[in-house]
């Protein structure tokens, strides 16, 4: 069962990057390599609790890529244009305060 969930999470991440980075060969290639390496690095995790945590992380990463990243495109005038899609509507990102950043270090 967890194997199927892992495969679904892997595929969801790849779909999210393909959609988000469409037309950007470098980002598509590098993101696929990074996703694969993260899954390979955790291939031998045996604890069900750890696997579930990793699956939750993968799902969150997929959601983040789909809703929080917008690829800018260069237009004919030389300016970059950002066109958020409906998936980005309502997405908000909290900018961490200096105090919060200091606590994490």
C-alpha cells in the first residue's frame, strides 16, 4: 500500500514540475533529477511513521510547486511577464520575520 502511495507522490511531483516549468528544459531536467535523488535516498526507510512523514512532505512539495511557483517568460519586448493561473489564486506566502529566521538557525 505504501509503495503505491510513494509512486503516486513521485508522479504528482513530476506532474507539478512539468506544468510549472513547461518550456524550461533546464528546470524540467534538474527538478526531475532532484526528485529522483530524494526518493532514491529514502528508498530503504522501513519505519511506517517515517514513510508517512516523507509522503506528507512530498505531497506538500507538490502542492507548493503547483500553487506558489510561477515561471516568468521573456516576451518579445525583452521584459519578463508573469501570468499566474487559477491554481495560484488565493495562494499566500507568509514572509518569515527576522526573529523567526534567527530561531531556526
